[in-house]
């Protein structure tokens, strides 16, 4: 089809409308959604049609704030504000809608905002723009009620295949873990030095193909969707409710410079509705059943799907067999798409041949012989983004780490605009500080690398922050513990991890070993519940069989283990430091055990106060002794050329009073130049004790240091200090 240039706003509106939906009309009744005659004797699932106030109240409480309103201009925040007055009326209204199996006509009116997709080379093609549907907030409450009923039926009756990770209780994390589990298991054959090359050749080859459904939600045929729901034994009342939900939907297009007239949509399911994802999952369930209907000999093809994202993983003894197996599976999928009215987009596919890191052979360049795929070099990748995770073909994770670093840098740049070392959000709220810059009264700033081993351990303890390794492990083990199957048993309440048998000649994969550790976390959590309930198994099962409560107790167990590990790391650091610096003065931050007690010292402080107290307690501060220790330099007195290295000298450790070391203790307790300032501190506190100053009297001490340490970093907040009036050394 040739390209058409749209010059007027009306042409752009029509072009976008036709590219998004294939069945639209300016008048109602142009198309009708067929409702097949239902057999009165057919088997039907039990989906509750009643409604109580508690359910509506709970859903209103969970409404997200700050969301855009629909055509009725009623926002979620407004509903939450008048919840007590609305609750009774909304419950009666929603109860009637469920009883009548009807969605009011105004609830089917929406605004569709057209926004540009990110990172597109050109925004001329209609596919470069994303339609965002703004629905009525009241309508979404009703649809959420219907979605919860369908979700419950899907879980209890197993309507969705195990390979659909968009199903309730599953996630993208589980999908990525299971994809990688297939790869690692294929590479887990034992190797010997004598036959290393031969054993490498015997390792299975793995190929992954990513499929792309074109405009998945907007191309669903309502007639076929209702038939699929009926085939899955969805009750008659729910089918009529869904028919009303899909019928005579009205919208308009809001472009950057224009607003179209209203028109009717007779295809697709509305994106943005809480009910739509579940309807699509049920509609697309037969797709996953087509994967291995015609298996290829010698090839095992696994399917992994998350809503409309589908990945095929082929495993065999050669890449040639993998390609052939994917060809056969793809042909079967295409037959299903023809009957279902779904369209795939082969140009957006991707394929990656995994390669074991020990394999020194060349990368495979083979492609499946499917129409639109063969001889397309752009289709073959060495790294692919799978559900938010960048996976490379050798599983080195270099590409993913690079991607994460780029995202973190972007987030940090945003944070730097709203928070600094002496201004912005208080330390207590985020639980961390972006302090890292130290400066003395000179034009040369000094920066301490926040990732250096000496500073990072102290910061973690002082602000009660887990190390990155501990944090990642805790989240990983919590996720794995949640995904393990539960069971009823006298000694264990979680399914065992399947490990390779001796005769299989396979090594356990890293994932299997981690699952064993997650199993231990689950057992430990279950044991804790039993102990708390004096061995009452029924009370344990009441918690264990509730996914939310089970998740809470396993997360709590993982946090306890992480706290214990953090304490061990801190104690080890203190021991090693005492050996390295046996004669050196020990800052107050080094003292004390791991826990919340250090972070509590910074409660109710301003940003500047918390930063100053943190620097005083750690002694990573812009005083001369510390600057000299990190080899900071300053300009030579009277030096005219500040571009030459010879124009700078090492910062002397001495204080302006002549004392050999300008330290925090010296400034607070000893410095004669601050004798008068110290009297002002005594007037406020009656007595000056160094340890109390940097603990229970931290707010006053921080204000005093901001005023009298004369660090350029604190020049702006100095005016807000309680000691700013009449400041002076004597």
C-alpha cells in the first residue's frame, strides 16, 4: 500500500482512526455484535453476581490518585473524597448493573488521546503514535468488580495455561526466570577435562524467537471473544454483561492540535479498562495450545507469554533443528491467527541463538524459513529485551547492566534537579543522602567517591541501607519463595525443588540451587508461624494458603536474614578497619552495631542539618585534616596561574589556630578561635559533651557546625541556622 501524506487535521484524524480500528462508524448500529444461541444445558462456572458495600469500599480505597479523568470529568480523587456519602448509592447502582447485565451507555464513552511513542526516527507513520484511552472513573470501578469475579474463576478453574504469565498470581519476573531456566538446564551437562570439547558439542542448543501481535487489544473480534468465553464455561449472565461492555463504544481522537468528532467502535477491547487484560488472556489462551500440536522430531519448543508478548524457545542438539522446529510451530500459529482474526507482524520479530560461554565456535547465523523472516539480517540479534530485561546470547548480562546504568543515570539527573546536599527532601524520608561533595573555603571543590569501600560501608550502617548485594539477594529470594508451589504436609509446606539425578549426567543449575535457598526461607517462615501459634497447623494453613499473607511472612523472613547478613558485613568491616588503622582516631559513626538507631538520629532534621551531622559523625568532611588525608590540593598563595599543576599544593592538615589537626573534635571542643562560639553552644545546652553533641543533641550541633565551620557547601543554609545571628569566633 502506497504512502499517503495527510495535510489537514481531518485527514490525520481519519488516518489514525483507520490504522487503529478496522470497524468504525459515524452512526450507531452500523455493526452488531453477534450473540450465539447458548445451550441451556451447557456447563457453567459459578461466578458470583451479588455485591456488598465492603467490596465497593475496598476498591474505592485502592483507587490510584493523580489519574486523568474521562469524559465525565470525575477523577478518582473526587470519588475518594466523598466516599462515605457515595458508598451506599454506588453499591446499589453497581448491584443493579450486575443484576441487569448492563453497562450504561455513558460508561462506554471515552476520550482517546494520541501521544508520540518514544525513540522513533520519524513520526510520519501512524504506528509511531500511541492511543491512550481515558475512561470514566466510575465505569472502571464497575469493570474492576467484574474483573475480580473473572479473575477468581480463572484461578479456581485453571482457565489459563501455565505458560501465560500475565495470569493472576504470575509476573514478568516468573516468565524471565523460566525462560532462562530452560537455557541454563540445556547447558548443565557435566564436563571433564579429558573430553571437554566433546562434552561441549553434546550440550543442547537453544534458540529464542520473539513474536509480535499487531495492535493486540484493538484487533480482537468481539464475536469470537464471546464464543471463546462461552467455550470456557463462563456463565450466561457474565456473557451478557461482556456483550454490553463491548457494544456501541464511542470515542473521539485528541491530537496535539485538534479534536475529532465522536464515532463508534465495533472492534477490539478498550485499553485502560481493568477488565480488558483478562478478556484478552482468555481470548488468546488457544494460541499457547497450538504450540506443540505438531511437534518436530528431536526439538522441544517451549512457549512463554505475558499478555500479548509471546516467546518461543526451541531446544535440540543443533541450531538447524531449532530453526526447523520454529518453522513448524510458526505455521501452526498462523493457522490459528487466521481463524481468530489476529494479525502478527513478522518485521517486528526477533531471533537469538544462545551460545554457551565455553563454546569458542562461531555464532550461528541461521534463520527459520518462514515468509517474511528468511534472509532478514535485522531479525537476528545478539541481545534482546525480554519483558524489560536485556538478555544477551551468552548470558554475560553486560548489555543489561549497561541498560540499567543508563536508566539509573537518567533517574539521578532528575533527582539532582529537586534535591541537593543542603536543600530538598529531608534525609529521613528517602533514607539516603546524596552527600558526596566536600569543600573548604577555596575555589577548588573536593569530591569523595561515594562508591569507595571506606565510605560506603559507613554510609550503609549510618543510614541503615542494605548493601547492593544484600538488597538484590533479598528481593531475588523473596520472589523465588513466592513462586514455589505450596503443599499440605506434616513436615514441609512447600514443594521440593527438582534436582538432577546422578544418572542424568547433569549439574544442578544456579536457578535450582537458588530455589533450594528459597525453599529454606519458606520452611523457616512456616516454622515461625507454627511457633507463634503453638503448633496449630490449621492456623498456619490459613496464612499459607492466602497468597498475600504468605508473601508478607516470607518477605519478613527474608528481611530478617538480610538484616543479619548486613550486621555480619558491618562487624567484619569494623574488625578489618581496626587492624588497618590501629592507631587512628575512630569516628563516632564507626561505633555501634547495625540497626535503625543510627538513622533515628537524623529524624526531624532539615536537609542541611542531616548532611552536616552525617559528615561530622563519619568525619568525611571538608576540614583540613580530612582534606589532607585524601590528598586534596589548594592554590598556592598569590599564584597567578591556576591552570598549571605547579600552582597547587597539598591542603595542610593544620587548623587556623595553629593546631596540628583540624578535626571535628578539635572544632567542637578545643579550637581557641571558636571560644566565644562555644560559649553560645554552652548557653543552649548548659554543658558540652562531644558524644552527646553528635547523638542526642545532633540538631543543635549541626546548626552550630553549619555556622562556625565556614564550609562553602553550607553557605546558603547558614542564614537559617539558630546561631546565625551575632555569629563570631570570640
